[in-house]
DNA sequence: ACGAGTTAATTGTACCAGCAACTACCAGCC
DNA sequence: GGCTGGTAGTTGCTGGTACAATTAACTCGT
């Protein structure tokens, strides 16, 4: 718990310093950047992030006001929507990426050996998957 | 990030269900339980927990109102104080401990093999120490 | 084709956390 | 001894998050 908070807080500071975005919101952009260009459903985005659905709604509100993402209608489900990066959002993400990876290194990866990283990656994926179930 | 949030949220739910205390507050009791009976300085307690100094002040307020801990004057520093468990706090902690360990197993340890646990314990300790520096 | 039950997303509310500013106290130096 | 710089803990304030209840739309059985 202490370690995870230390990493999260350090990353959050760096993220804010780099592009003014809290870590959670930067992470949303990153997830969107890896997804299809058509966008991602809010529920899926919440599951891939650290937010609940309600938290996601507010975060999307903020990012939309900032012009970094947009809500599109979902063609296959009238209730739903698709969240997608705008051109500006894509640009912000690309610009911030190098510093973001450096921050990961500084706060986390640099403390680990190569085999430790492999072990931990597997463990974290298993736990995240279990949390989703 | 996703994995750590999953574990933390799961543990928090279980902690609240078990003794009505949020995970962060239960954790404070646990840290106090492992420390000397004379108590721990707030600054040290904050460093050993997931809270900042200001967050710790409020958490201590709540736990003190609940009668689980008490603030004592610090003999060696007139500004400072010593936070210590009350008898009631010790009792609550002892009663909740078994379920707390089961929760750790359920949400975290059961997903890992024995060597993975050893690796991760070392890594987390290193990172927590780096965060303290 | 219609209704019951389910799921997607939002909103009202309450709470918790952090930052920055503040007060009180300590320590070291002249 | 008194002054200067630093440390311990608290408080005003703001913002973010979750929970629970709500609205709208989908799905399946008949």
C-alpha cells in the first residue's frame, strides 16, 4: 500500500508538471491512444482505468471541456457512446509520452531488475484481471 | 495502477464490512499495533501510512473520537505528540486481524506463488523506502 | 409486438485527501 | 540571552471520488 501510494503520488506530480493533467486523466488519454480510433465505450474505459463509472463521467466531462476527447454516439447502442481522442488530445498525449515513460522509470522501473519486472508484470495483470471479474 | 486500485478497493470494502473502519484507518491501527507501546510520532505515522501529514491529522481526529487511539504529549518535544492505541483500539485491532489477513490473501496473496511473493515483497520495500527519501 | 428485467450512463450527495498558509516550538549561533 | 532558520502539527479551502438513485434504451420470452 505504501509503495503504490508513493509511486502514484510521484507520478501524479510529474504528470501535472508535464502537461497540467492529473495522472488519472493522462492515463485515460493513454488508454484511448492504444484503443481503436473509433473510440472506447465508457464502461470499458472505466474498467481499464482506476475510476468507477461515475468517476469516469466527471473525468470525461473535464477532458471534453479541455477539448482533448469527444463523446460520439454509439451506432450499435443508443444508450451508449464512444469516447475518442480529438486531434488536440492526440497531440497532447504524444507530446507528453516521453516524459511519462521517464516518470515510470524514475518512480518504478528503475528500482527493479529485469527479471523482477517480468515477474511483476505477470502478477499485476493477473490481479487486474481478477479485479475485473 | 489498475491492479493496485483493485486490491485497495477490495480491501477497503472488506475492512469496512468487518469493523466499520476504512482501510486507511485500519492500517493506522495496524502500524500502531506494531510500534512501541509509548506511541508513534504523527510525522512517522504519516510516513508509514498512505496519508500526508494533513490527512493524518483528520484520520487521527476520527480515530480519537471513536476512542481507538489517544494523543499523548511528547516528553522530548513540546510541539510534538505521541499517538498510541487505547485498550479499545487494541481490542478492535486484535478482533479484526484474522479477517484482515484473509482479505490480504483473497485480494492479493492468493494470486501469487511463493517465489513471486518474495520477489514482490523486496521490490515494494525498496520502492517504499525510495518514496520516503 | 409487448412487457419484465437488465444494462449504459449521469447526477445528487457526502466524504475524504492534499495543498498551502499558519501557529507553536525547537536548535544553533553570535 | 536573543535572534534566525527550520520543524511539528493543525486548519481553511478546494477538488476529486464513490455510492446510491435515476433515466433511457436494449433484450428476451411469449
